[in-house]
C-alpha cells in the first residue's frame, strides 16, 4: 500500500505535464496566428520622402552669370577643390559625389563615417564683388551654407566669408550666422537666433558681397546684412556643410 501511495503524486504530475503540452500544441498549431492575428505587430516604416525638382533659376541669373554648375555630368567636379575647414587626419577626408545630377556630401573616409568636420566644396572661380547662389536639400545633415572670397591651401588656416544656416530641429542657436574667417579664426559679423530652415525640402541661399557690404538671403528674402571695415580680397566661392552626409547642393551660380 505504501508503494501505491508513493506512485500517486508522480502520476498526477505526469497528467498535468501532458495537459500543459497538449495546450501548447493546440495554441501553436499552424493557422492559429492567422486566425487570431499576430502576437507582435510592428508599425510600418514610413516611406522615404520624395525629393522634388530643384527650384527654378531666375531668368536674369541664367542669362548672364559668371559661372554656373548644374552637376549634370560625372566629371562636373574635375576642377573643384574640396577642403576641410577643421584639422583632420588624411584618411578622414570628406567625400563628395555626383548623384542624379546633384552634388552630394557623402560622409567621411573610405568607410563613410559621419563626422562633425566642417567642409567646403570650392568652385573653380574667384570674384571680389557679386552674388553666389545655390540650392540645397537637407535630408538629415542640418547644416548648410556658402563661402566667398576664400583664400588658402589649408582649410583650417584659410580666410573667407561664410554664411552658415542650421535646421529648425536643432536646439543650438543662432540658427543663421554671417561670419568672417581670417587665418582660421572666426568672427561673427551678423547673427539671427531663428527659426532655422526646414529639412527635406529645397531652399535657395545667396551671399552677395560688394566691397565690405555683405547681404545673405534665404529663399529670396534678406536674412542677414553686415559691413566689414577691412574686407577680404577676391577669392573662390563654394558651398559649406559638415561631413555628416545627407545633404545635396545644385545650381551653384556666380552672378555680377
């Protein structure tokens, strides 16, 4: 009798284990997920935004500019100079590519790292007085601008004027800055706190330099104005950003 009573708990445990196993098999049988819906359902990924056409170039600028770059061919960068405006190691140089007829900043180094390095792509043209204009589309970089009257072989020791804009999603201020850089040392000439530019849409920026008078425009509206009592001499022009990738430039124009 004692041996029989010892077997009873074991039999009860076996029955319970069989019942649990049967329940699991029933719950996970084929077709059950389809009938009751998925256990975990992730939200769908949003579609990538469609990049629309570039802003139209005004007829006056298209008719008689000193220089135009529309990046229509693969060799459009043949005579351009790419410079880092901060000190870097040679292997960390920024990448610039032509993609779909636009100039794209393509991260830094061979493995395409995002880097905070300030960079510029300089057109093969120099001027003292005139207007440099470009359109840009920011996907996720957040920093765009222009340089004018650039002189120097080493970017972090060069002299130039710089228009620098930040997107509205950044907390940093000022969002707009017109600066003079002499031998790598930056002096603000004019700043505006905000609101910054909207990403994922085309914008047009202009930097006009006449002697020591500078005017910056965003989408045709005056953004910043400044006077420089000791203006820089003639130099090259170009576009400005950081080596974070995710930004395109097009229709770089220098007009009288």
